[in-house]
C-alpha cells in the first residue's frame, strides 16, 4: 500500500525541515498497520482485525492529537510544528492527510467485502433480507431497540442535545406544515452504545450481520408520527480528549476525584471530527457547523460502513474461532533452559542466575506466578511495584490484596492517568488502598511509566531482594500480544538501585547516582546524549563505533540532533522505530549513516533496547522509555543496564533479528514515507514473529550487530 505524502501548499516547507512532523509521521505508521489488511496470505478475519485497529488508532489520534491542536487554535496560543508550520497552515496539512487516510480505509473495506461470503458471513442491509428475516429484525427493533431510542429536538426551547463521543447518531430533518413559524426542524436519535454493533441472523451456513444503524433507519418513522421526514443522515462525532491534569507539587487527597472530573469532559468536549454519510442534509450540516464551530476540514464523508471498530464483533465471533490462526506455545527463556518447573522454582533459580524474558515468546506467567507466590510465601516481607496498565480482573491486583491479608507490606505506585485506562486504574487503586496497601497516585506532575518490582524475602538470617525490570506493563492479557523484555535478578546492585528509586518516589529521598539504572526526568536525556557522543568520539578517533536503538517512538529534538552529529562523525546508526519517527534519515550531509525501519506484524512491537558499541565492549540497556519529550521531561521512566554477558547477547540477538526481518519491515525514506521491505532474489523469508520461538543458544552467542 502506498504511503506517499499527499501534496498541499505546505508540502515544500515540510520537506525542507530537518525534522519530520510527529503527527504526519503518525499517519505513516497507521498506513503500515492498514497495509497488514491488504496481505492476501492472511485470513479475512485477520485483515478485518487490522482494519479495526487502524480505526481505533484514528479515533485516539483525533481525540488526543487533533484535540491538542485545537487547544492551541481555540485559545489563540502559538504552536510551531516540527515541520516549521504554524498552527493554522499545519491544521490544513494535517486534515489533508487525515482525509486521505480515511478514504484509504474505506477503499480497503470495500475490497474486502466480496470475500465475506466465501468465509461464511455477510454484512447485509434490510433490503437484502428475506421476509422472515425482516420479521425477526422488526421484532428485535420493537422489543430491544425502540424502547432505548430518544429523539432529541434542536430548537430555541431546548438545550442543544449532547451528542456522545464516538456514538452513531442520526440527524433527522422533519417538516410540519402546520407549524407556520418553524416548519422544518432538526432532531437527533442516538444509537445506544451498549447494543451490539450488528444484529446476527443465521442463514443456513452463512452468518448474516445487519448493522444496527440500518435497523434504526428502517424503523425510524416509528419515532416521528404524523410528521413528514425530509432526511435521515447518520453521523458520528469525535471530541477533544486531550485532558491535562494540573497538579501541584504535593498531590492533594482529592486528586483521584479531579481525574474523574476531567474524564467526563471526553464525553462532552469540543468536536474535532464529524464522520457523516454522503448526500447529507445541508440544513443539518449548517446547524452542526455553527454549533460546533467546525469547517469542511472536520467533516469526513463516507459511502460505506461507518466506524470500523465495530468489526471486532465479527473478528472475535465464536463461530469463526477455528478460522483464525492458533498462537504459538510459549517457550522457556534461554537462561532458564533445563528447568522443567521454572514457575515453581523461580525464587531458587534467581539466586543462581539472572533471567531475561522476551514476551510473548516467553510467557508472562512466571512473573505473575512470582507475585502470587510472594503473596502467600511466609518468608516474603514486602512487595513494591509500579503499575501503569492492568488487565481486567487482574491477577496482579488479587495477589497484592492477598499479600496485604497475609500481613506483608505492600507499596504500589499506581498511575491513575494512564490514558484511556484511568477509570479501571482508579477502581483497582482504590481497592488496594482500602485493603491496606500503601498506594501512591503519582509523584508531582510526572506520569509514572517505569515498570519495576521489588520483593523482599527473609531466607534464614539473610535478606534477599528479588527485582523485576521491564519494558512492558504488568498486564497478563496484553503480554500475549505485545513484544517486551523483562529482567529478573537478585543482583544486589540492581536491588540497591531499585530500592533507592522507590525511596525517592514514596518518601523525600534524593538518591545518589544509580549504578545500573538511568532514570527520567532526572538525567535520562543527558546520559543518552553522552553515550551517543562517545560513539561519535570513537568514530572520529578511528575506533569501532555503532548505535542500534529499538523504540516505539523517536521525537526528542535534542537526541535527534546528537544522532545527526554522530552520523556526520561516521557512526553507523540503525534505528528500529515502530511508530512516530521525527528523525529524517538519508539526508545528504546530515544523516547519511542513519537507517530507520519499522516493524509491524502479528505482534505489537513494544520492546525498548538501546545498544552502544563502546569500542567493542557494548553497553546495552532495556526499559520503559521511548526517545520522546514526554518520556524525558514529564514521566518517571527507567532504563536498566544489562550486565550479564549471556543476557546481553540475548538482547543483541533481539536487535539483530529485528534488523534481519524481511517480512514485517518497512524502510523509511528521507521524505518521511516508507516502503515495505521486499525479498531479493532467492532470499528466504525471515519473520521475527515466528523466528523468536526457535532461537538457540548458539545463534544468540554468535549474534553481532557490527
């Protein structure tokens, strides 16, 4: 799928900049996700899954990034994008890309539709149903849907109706000639969001999905008796969801209540996008534009199914479970080879050696099991951990509750501002606090994104501290879909660093210099810059040099500038950036020695690894932080140095496999666009989302990046 930047008046200025716009780079990422839905080797259910992912991605982008732009536009604040454009011309460039991406999504859905029937399902309108099926559908409307519908009139006597964020809504224009003053009126009929997206009908060997909006449209006259309906138009609004929590240095007791209040604004915030079906009523749109202060940039017109996130009902349908690929069975970490009862013996194993886990190839189960064992183990004195996102019905929460019941000291730094998980996190944090856990809701104005855990255990007369450091969340559900690394260790240097870190965030301590940790907002940017500068110095002195970095996003200008300087000094730099990348590779005289690739496939790449060649004695870090302003300045983050030589080789091999991948890789051009990596000649496919299940110790120990 082409991901060319579409021309507009600002294109030339954008391309002249040494930095790629963060938001325009995001669209390139979502094109790479959409590209997965074009892969004919995937089942139609997988392809619909990726289409649904692009839709939920786009919803979040509209709420947060477009919402953020309107925070500047609406209040007259100045904003200069990385591309050098001011807020108004950038809005034009951004919406141009948004409109083109919206059209690409619709085009791809239409291409997939003919394949539905060959996979025993269809999405049909009312006119395509039999008389018996129409009767069943009419009964469903009468008994279930109709009682939930409420027409909301727009006039001077009523408050303008609140149209809910991301809800499918009908704008109905009616006419009553008996009303000589206002014969034409607009009203809204919102489809309840707690109803299934599709009504399901079994037809022989085919499962028919009827969109809920088509059922409501078919019977909407039931809501408007003795009045003429002039037009019925489906639309869907997206509202500004870029909430910001204003926090003082000392977080007050009502902080969680403030988060709850802010959350409510997502439902009623400023409208930033309106999706609407084509041939819409100009009368309706005139009212919407005036009321919501939007223009044609904000209006996204479709002649297809609206809101592809609804496709999850089909993708996850039990009827099609056997038609979706079976996940690989996880394998033991290389450093745990030979331990058949790895989960049960983890306390003993960690006293002998460190373990590096690579999820989901290595199951998250041992980490969850370790917390559950610690909760029951009478030798365990305390558990401290940071939590960013939890699974629903989290085993982690249950284990911590049990630990408190068993008299252990439990301290949890709980990030209640994790975007779109705020309500779940608040609920879980309150549950822990009520049980007696020491819960910290945040530190000053920083968001807690670091992932670490400390278990203190008394063994005979000795205290042993068990440490877990990770790039991923303590979430047993997403750990099956996200790639992450985690270090398990009893090494006292890690334990001291982590203990110091917890003391700093739960008390009033100012830690000494960490030995194996790099933390933000304290000094992460500066330390990474020093590591980059050392590689540049080595290159200038004729010593071996090289940098390989794998992150989700690369946006921080200061570190980008240092990477440019290192490239000019002769350092070979290989960047693996899944999503946003504001660095411009391959620019003559600026970034000749920098390559950027993005890997998008079956699993969501979430691992962060930083490799510095260091004259042949590599320094390798893993951790939670991307190279972003927010990571360095507004978050509690950590990177951990991997010191064990075997584990270091495992991390190096992860990077080497990423560079070698020729199935999921997209290579970045100077202009900010990407192309899919193609196989050359007799080259064999190398898909890391399969190859990592078969890694051997010989491969790992021989892995090299330079």
